C-alpha cells in the first residue's frame, strides 16, 4: 500500500486536515468512496483507537467539566475494549497486514492532534477536545460503516459491524456535549 493512502485515510478519519495541519485538502480521498481496503482499515483503526485512548486519558487529567471527564472515561473504556475486540478479529482474520492494536506509534495526524491537545488547558482544551472528537467520530463512523458493508475480510467486517453501534453512540453523546459547551 502506498504510504500517502494510509495518511490520506487517517486524515479522513481525523477530520478536515486543513483545519489541523498544513496538508492540502487534495490529499484526502472523497468521502463517497464505497470501499476501504483491509490494510488501510487496520492501520487507520489501530492508530485512531490509540488516539482515542490517549486523548481520553489526557482529558481525564485536564481541568474540564465533569460531563467531559465522564465522556473521556467512556472513551478510554470503550476504545480499550474495541482494541481487545480488534486484536481478536485480527487473530481470526485472513489479512496479512502487519498491525497490532498496541503499536506502531500513532500515525502522524493522530500524533499531531494529540500534541495539540497536550499544549492546551482549561476551556481551550475542552473546546478542542470536543471538536476533534466530533470530527474523528464522524469520520470513524463513515470508514467503519463502509468496511462493514464492503470489507474483504469476514472477521474484520464482523468487528466493524459490532463496533459501528458504539461509535454512533459516541457521536450522539458528542452532539450533546457540543450543545452544552
């Protein structure tokens, strides 16, 4: 797989790259693509899931509203479970993708978003956290939904179907948080 495709898919998962980095928006494939290849899915998912856990742990330590801390704790819990479920799906999968839920390091866009969050505190952190989470979950729902419908690997496709409902629940919870904050 071409490295720029993985980066582009990650940018898609993370939200609009022009809002968070200097990358031109032409690097992002159209959201209307009806197929996500297994290697891109596994690499993007592993990094995005780790970002959710690490940013959630960060939010739990920052000075944010109680409901945002509660959401962050839910992200750590749910995405830790998703990582375990993903590992089980990888063990059953037919893929040859060399991805584990624990590593490699975060993809560049996920690391850049985490670095942005680390540099903020208080209301600025809270606003950025809610914004990044909203955009990341919107894109995650799109990617996971697409793979659930048209993925090549049966075990990973089943994982995507099961995970999709949790991601949609997170997305709804984020709408509520954004409305309050």
